């Protein structure tokens, strides 16, 4: 349900704050909702919406969330470059070693608001 809710934000300027709005609507329907969302923006620090709807910014160039985070981070630490293939492989590593991590894996790209020169 979380992936479907976030899918509807793909064509918008996706921020942690409109994601929080979508997650709060879901929580109203499902009190067991338990989700963390990681954001990566060009030229900005990584940020995460936590289960309690707080937003945290990271200084690290990469981050993983959830119970499989240590496995994914270990994989990423060994990479010379990090792209989509490496991100998917990091999650695959977490799936392999953590019984609480399962597929499917979905990476969503949201619209980026471009600064105008006007």
C-alpha cells in the first residue's frame, strides 16, 4: 500500500512533507502501517521520513533503512561507484541475509523542480 501511495506522487515535486501527508492518510486506514522512506535529491543531503513522520538528514553519501540496512550498507561500502544497479544489488544482499527483507524492490523517480534563470 505504501508503494502504491507513493506511486501517485511520481509526477509531482516529491518532498518528505507531501510523502508524510500520503503516509498519514494511509495510517488512518491501516493503524499497523510501518514505513520509512529514503530520499535522494541531486546536490542535497540524503533524508529520511521515519515511522513517526519525523524527517532526518544524513551527512553520508549513501544510506539504507529497515532491518536489512546493515547488509545493504556493507554492500554499498564496497562499491567504487553507486548507481541504480548497485542500489538494487544492495537490497538483494539484504534480502539474502535478513529474513525480514523481501521483494519486490521498487525505486521511484519523482519529478524534480528545475530552477529557472528568469
